[in-house]
C-alpha cells in the first residue's frame, strides 16, 4: 500500500535538522498534504538498520502523506510552525507490502531489483537509471555473470546505490498474454524474492517489471506483482516496496475505478452539498455519532435507560486489543493468518496483543477489520474501540465502505484502489 500508508516511501526522506525526528512541512499547494523531511546518513553500500528509528534515516526523495486516513500519531507544533513527530511513534514500519511513488534509484532498501535485459549490461529505462546511479563498477561485475534468462534473477553488489545488493531480473515482453507472459513475470518476482531471502535481506524494492518498453499492460503488471509478492509474504517476514512512477489512475483497472468513482460521487459529494444545519442533524442521528447514545436514552423508559447504560459500560470495558483477539477467536483463524491478511507485520501485532490499551492508527484498525471480514456495523464498532469513525466527509472512508458493502475484503485490491485515488493505504 515513498509511500507509507499514504503515498510515499517512509524510508525515502530528505536530510533534515535532527536525526531522530521527521519534520512535516505543509505543502502550500495543497494544505491537506504534508511533506516529510528527515535526517539521512550517507554510507557506502548502506544496509538499513533493523526496524528502529534509523529506518527513517535514509537518503532519498521527499515523501507525502495524506491526512484523510485519520492517523493518530501525536504531533507537536513548534514555534516556527513546523510539525514534528517522533518516528518511533509511527506505525508505517509495520506494513510488509507497500506501494510507493518514487525514483527507484533513491529508495533505500537492503536490495533493489533491476528490470534488466538478458545481457545484464545496461539499457534504457529503469535498467539504465540503476547502472548510472550505481556507477561503472556495476557493469564490470555484470560482465562476469554471463547474462540472465527471462524469468530468472541474478545478484550483484549495490555499489553507489542506497542498497546493499542489486537483484537483476529479466521480464517478459508482452505479446498478447497467451505466450506465457504472466508465468514468466511471476517467476521474476519469485526468483528475486528467493534471492533476497537467501542473502538475508529484510527490505526489497521492486520496479513494475516489464511495464515499460517491454509493453506489459500496467494494470495487469501491478496485479501480478501484488499477488505474487503477497503470496510470498504470507510465508516469509520481509518488507517489500513496489516503486511506481506513473500517476495512480493509470495503473488501476478501468471498470472498478469507474464504479468506485461513481460510488464516491453518490456518497461523498452529497454530504458537501448539504447545509450546515442539515449535516448537523443527520450526523447527530447516526448510530456511530458520540451523541446518538444520549439522544436515544432521552426518549427511553428508566428500565431501558439502565439496560442501555449497562451495554454502554460493557462496550467501554472492551478495548481495541481485546475486541481484535475476541474476533480472531470467533473466526477460528490463527494470529499469523490474521495479521498477514491485514498487511501487518508480526512485531506490531505482538505489541497490540501484549498491550490491552494499545491505540492503533485508523489504517491499522481498518486493516484488521478487513482481514477479519467484518460487516460494516462491526467495522464501525472496531473503529470506535480505537477512537475513530467512518464518515462520508472523507473520501478514504467512502472507498473503504464501498469495498465492505460489496463484500470485497482483499486488502491488496483495496490498497490498489486507495492508491489510485491518492489516499492512505490500509496496514500499519
């Protein structure tokens, strides 16, 4: 789902003033977007440190994060107007599969995958860009490898790239989809991930293989990439970035994009066309409104009031963590199956399990609701446990509602849609 849950790689940060914090600078062209700038330590062939605050200390381009997702991380306003957050409080490190918009030569990871040609001697597009960024020593090592077959992968040092290794894979040329193109593309991702695992990589960045001059349709290429990588991540602990260069809508299937756009128009726009008074009355009447319980009690009998109050107290007694664990038991699935399906890593899930009062971000809470395939009313209840609600005044929320109402709980497909509409992704 750089792009953290919000569109840019959390590891792709510019040099800032302090090593242990990220600085959010308001984008003057769009007040709803923040740009993150953070400290970067330049190292020769740097291997990112493991899942600490230093994950955010890397050399790369700036990253944007859309506020609509309702993230809960505490922010402190400085005298200069900069908003500062401690990266240790950010949950973005807990998402195993992330979509990011960036220049792949600037993404810091243990391994960066190169969409190479069969000679491995450099070419155009991503291949040429990586060779230029890594320097002439990369070409010298590639000369010793004897080329690479379509669907296979080979590995070299990273040289001047912000990674330890470069994995070179040769994607298929698109003909008509009936000549084994998909099988060969799947093999590219699998072989690259297996190599990364064999060399102890914890973070891997992929381009959208074969979608350039090889002509593979971008929406099909993205679908294959997400399905293959997510299957691998169900059995392995690794953080994988799919690095995209195109505008989001270009990569998303036309029919589903149109359906979601129509649903947004029917639900999101009508809220903004209401008068302030009409909107206030409608919101007060909603069951997920904090005032609904008070309104309901005011018209109830004393006996009903006591029963409803007891129900309310019981709801307060169950925290988000407790409800999550209860629902996992009720669904009869394992913890691992739940957090992997939610695009959450094991470390974050362990933290949630061990802390009864853990307060997740909205994207994390919704990811678990989707993984558990909760209906809309139970999704709202789980969000309330975390201190959030769904609202038709948020495009992000309307998209989530669309998928739940249509019974589509594929979190990676949901994240594709969120990415296409420039919204935060589900996950940590």
